[in-house]
C-alpha cells in the first residue's frame, strides 16, 4: 500500500516493482496490511487506518 507522492517513481511503477518482489498490492488499508509506504503529502485517512491497525509505516529512505 502506498500513499503520497514518491520521488522514486509513480505509485504504479513502485507498486509493480514491489509486486515483482512478491508483495501483494491492496486498494485500501486493512488489518492485514503489513506496510504503508509514505511519500510526500500522504492521505490522512490511510495514515489513520494504518495507525489504528498497527501497520508499519515506511518512508522512501527505508524502502531504499
């Protein structure tokens, strides 16, 4: 799951790379979401849901 604007590419490009590495793409944050990748100006509702579910928040630097 990705929210915000990423410097390393569009959300679709980054999601495609992650899926190629074995990640599962989701359309919304849920209790089964493992990571939320946060770019510039992230969506407040996704952040709130991720925090509620204890989802790990990952920025681009961590994603590497």
